[in-house]
């Protein structure tokens, strides 16, 4: 008995192919032609199993259908690459899976390579079936297997250079199709040190910022100033591993009216360590203690000390200002301890509108005598009898 089987148009798209199976005995081969009409009627068509070329199913790797368009393939790549990226997935096979995903994306987004793959499968790409492009595709496939991060980096970063910081996981299905919902990108401080780090998609960490207090006088806040601060920091040598100490002067510009607690940051001017982003240097403004004033936002507070006689009988107080003037403040009414008067517009500039200024607040402190002579006491009693 001889089994004859013929297939027609088998492709790698899970299509069931029907074929005819004929059973012939050796001794009736000669009569086969005469009885062909009858045999064709009596021989039923038998469905064959789906036949797929050997090798990887790249559509399955990306979780898409074989008739998916380019947008569907890109969405599938986003989803699977984020799921199996070695920096996010600790499974032992995550790295190999990630390479396979990159390989699938490279093949299926190239029309010529995809056409070869659809007709001949992975073996077609390996053996050069159909066109000489297959050999080129095979070489490209090996390159991406060696460094799948290149596909990941180029896909997510296009022509821009970013440092990558992985953000919190996103649980919603909608965000799985948006790769940027899982990443935060920053240009602060410049670009990565070299392209190899970008291509390999390494996650570069940054050290905690170095923080210094910066003392400023009220006069410096009033006029604005620039402070030259010398810092000592660690920097990498040309070998990229050993460190050296170096001094650098940072010019800290303090603008008019800046409040205590204002932060001035110099990105990446701090200590540097191998494979990490240099630390930032941050200065926090602190008010230096003043001999005459206290600060209250954009206002300054001056304490005027007057005698009991001045408090009761009236007086004129000379109030110094930050720009070295003396402002007369007449007080004709009785001044009680803790009383407050304001000199409008004689305080510090407003940070958001330096042409405007706060107030100079005058708080009165009444100085009482330690003792009063007996004759003076009688006079005061008589004078204050009706008060």
C-alpha cells in the first residue's frame, strides 16, 4: 500500500488546509486511470492539521494576532516589554524573554521581514528563504538578541536622550498600553555620561542632594546679593572608577525679598560616584540674627524703647530703616506696653514684586522706673486721681 499526500498553499497563519488522501494497492496501479471517476466520488476529503513552520511564534510572543496591524504590534510590544524588562521583573527567565520580545518586534515591524516570516517562519529568516533580505534579517535578529535594550531604548526615547527612573506600578488595563505612565523622564542636569548607558537602558540612580544652610543678613535680602560659596566635592577620574577631590566655587544669587527657607539648587554639582548621577547641591536661605530687627515675612519688626513719661505724655521716636535713614514717628496719644505702629512701605521687597515693599512694624516697650521718690509719688497720685 502506498500513501500519497499533497498539500496546497500552506502558510504560517493557523489556516486549516484540506488535502486528499488516496490509498492504492500496488497491484491496481495500472487500473487507476480507468477507475478515476469512481474513486474520485468514493474518496472523501480528509482535513489535515494546521501546519506551521518550525520556530518561534513571534505573534504569540507579543500577545497579538497574526493579522494584527502595525499599531497593534506596537501596543503589544509596549505591554510585553514593560512586563518583562529586567529592571522590573525579577524572574530568572525575564532577560531571555525580553530579548525574544525585542526580536519579535524587530521582525514584525519590518514589512519585508514579516512577509518572509509569514511564509517560511523563523527558519526562512535563518536560511535566506524567498529573498536575500532574510540573511540580513537573521543578522539583525542576532544583534538584537545580544542587546535587546537597544530596541527598548530607541522605541521609548526616539531621538531624545533621557535618564530613566521607574515610577510606581500601574494596575489599570488602559495604562498598560501607555509606556509613559510607568516612567518619569528628566533632563535636569544634562545628558547621560555616555551613549552605552543609554543603549543598555541602565537605571542610573542619583545620590541624595547635599544641603547647606546659607546665612543672609536682612540688608542682603533688602538689596539682593551674590554669594560665592566654595565647596569640596568628589569627582570621577578619566578611568570612570577612581575618585578625586576638587574645589569649586558656586555663585549663589539671592534676589530681593527672598524669604527664609527658599531653596537654590545646583543640579549635579555634588559628589560623583561610579555609574550614578552626581548629587545636586542645595542651599537653603536662613536669616542671620540682626541687632535691630526681626523678620516677619516681608515685614521687619523694630522694638522702640520709651520711658514711662514718654508713654504717658507723648513723644517722637526716631526709627532707623534698612537703607540707613531715620524716620520720625510722632506719638501724641498714651502708648501702652506692647502697642504697635506701622511705617508703610519701609519693609523688605516682596519676592514676587520687588517694586513693592512690606512694612516696618514698630513695637513699643515701656521702661518703668525701679523706684519713685516720695514727693513725686504724691504728685503722680494727685495728677492721676481722675484717670
